[in-house]
C-alpha cells in the first residue's frame, strides 16, 4: 500500500511538491515572530494535521527596524519572483 503511494508520488514529483496557490491564510502579530497559518495542501483524515503553522520574521532595514505590517504585506504580494532576487 505505501509502495503504491510512493510510486504514484514519484511518477510526478512536480505535482506533489508544487501545491496549488492559496489566498486562505492569516497573519497574526506576535512579539516572538508573526504567526502565519494556511491550509495544508496534503489533506489527512486528522483535522489537527491539515493546517500549517509558521513563524514569520521579516528582514530588518539598515537601521535595524522592522517595516510596518502594512508595508510588509503589500511588498510581499506586489513583487514578482524575479523582483525578489
């Protein structure tokens, strides 16, 4: 059973490792790093495993300050991948 699943995954690894885009996420401010949550692309029978939890630590500017949350969110969504390199 597991061997069949692994064979299926390995037959198209791009599909397995490239989840569909989502806009269903939340970003909550926290003193120890903002909390980012979004649905897992790999759904399991256990609801507790179907949400991804991350800590987001934005880069600081040259003065050591963090940009405002509004600027971080708009900056992250406005740039294309090539702009980030």
